[in-house]
């Protein structure tokens, strides 16, 4: 049952993103930004953690979880270190993903010829 809920919730998030591009005619960058902000807002309201507990990877794999990670890290470090901890918390939680994206993008640029 866990796999079914992960598939349905993750698929629903992806369908929302696809509808934003097809129906509302948002660019992929605007769609990605909207999904990250939605994940951040849901975490700020305390609604994303129960979604992760319920759907597992269906909620942690889509781009909305990046917004969740940003807010979650900022809030946890702000409780410990005050206002200074916000920036540190954001980078502490998301640095591995950001570093991986930069490194893999660099290797992809070396391996493939850009069109343009």
C-alpha cells in the first residue's frame, strides 16, 4: 500500500506541474519555481511533513520537497541560533543537492555538445 500512495501522491504533484505548463501556459522555470514555493509554504504551515509520512518518496522526490527542505532547515536552525541560523540552515540542508546539480551539470556539459 505504501508504494501505491507514493505513486499516487508523486504522480498528482507531477500532474499539477504538467497542467501548469499546458493549461496556464507557464514556462518550465515558472512551474518549477511555483512548485518549490508551494512546498515551502506547505512546510511553513506544517502540512508537508504529514504528507511525507503518508506518501514517503511520493512527496520527497518531486521538486516540492526542495522548498520543504529550505524552510525546514531554516526553521530548525533559527530555533537554535536565531536569525543568523536561517541562512546556515538553508545551506546545511540543501548543500548536497545543490553541489550534486552543479557537478553533474558540469560533466554533462563536457560530454554533450550544446545546441545553440
